[in-house]
């Protein structure tokens, strides 16, 4: 399993290095131009990285299923379960790394803006200062951001499992069917419809409070975490079930 995960990261280390260098360069350029430049960077970074994350993870699996390079992976003495689980673990590690990088950018930008305002910056107080700046400007703090971003990450990974499962079904059960790309998209839509239907029913059971929660009011991070908990639980269950489904199809039905 570890070797498979290392293999995935070795394939993309250049892309990771370029992305990090480009992000740092852009942040330095924007923040040295004006304070609003740093805020703009922090606002756009998660959205851009979210799109790049989804594209990268989809391409990683699509290449293995549809290109000749994938034959070598499926010819290794690894079960379909190991292969798909390693890819999901890779996605989780990559997503957490992006989340960590974002928090580092928040702290660095907050410290720089504090320094520019003439306030003496004490390293031990940086997080406290940044937290106060965010709370005063936006009404939420780093804990709110962490809870929200973690929920978004879980949602993105669960969303990716539907794409993986649709691609796996097309490449296994319907491998001889024409217009494979269109069929994958149709399967993806059906999966999402089914998941949305089941989720809407389960939300009423898990947390009816979710639908009456006032997001416009001032809430604590723990209240926000409690509100997002049913969504996160369903995302984790979806990730596990669809990953096992894809693993079974890779193990028993795959047709490269």
C-alpha cells in the first residue's frame, strides 16, 4: 500500500513543486503590492486549488484506466482494493497538505499585514493576532475556517468517489459499450442523484436542526462543527462504500 502511495506522488512531484512555487511567488507579489492583495490571494487560493485538486485526482485515475501506462499498475501483485484505496489515501493526503498550506499562508499574510501596520510581531502571538484580525474583519476565526475547509475537503473527496465509481463501472461492466465517456457521465449523474436522494432522507433523521440553523448569526466553531457533523458522517460513509464498490469492480470485473 505504501509503495503504491509513493508511486502516485512520484508521478506528480513536478506538478506539486510547480504549484507550491507558483503560489508562493503570486502571494509575495500580491501582498507586497497592497494589503488587499493578500486578502484577495487568501480568498482565491482555496477555490483555485480546489479545482486543480479535482482535475489532478480525476486525471490520475483516468490515465491508469485508459492509457497504456495503467497496464503496469494493474499487472502488479496488488488487489483492486489496494489500488483504489491507495488512490483515495493519496487524495486525502494531498487535500490535507493543501489545507495545511492554506493555513500557513493565512498566518504569514496576517503576520505581514500586522508588521506593516507598525505593530511589533511576536512569533508566539502570531496565531492570536491573526485570529483577532480575522474575527474583527469577518466575524469568524481560524477555528471556523478549519471546520469549514475540512467539511469542504470531505465533500470534494466524496464527490471524487462518485466520479471514480462511474469510471470504474464504465470500464468494467460496460467496457464493450460505445461512447464510453458519455456513459460515464450518465452513470455519474445517476449516482449523484441517488446519493442526494438518500442523503436528504437521512438528514431528517440525523439532524433536523440542520435545516433550521441560522448561518447568518454569530456561532461558535463547535456549533458549526456540530451542524456540519451529519454532512461529514454521510461523506465518510459514501467514501467508504463507493471505494469498496470500485475496489470490487477492479478486482473482479476490470477490462483494460
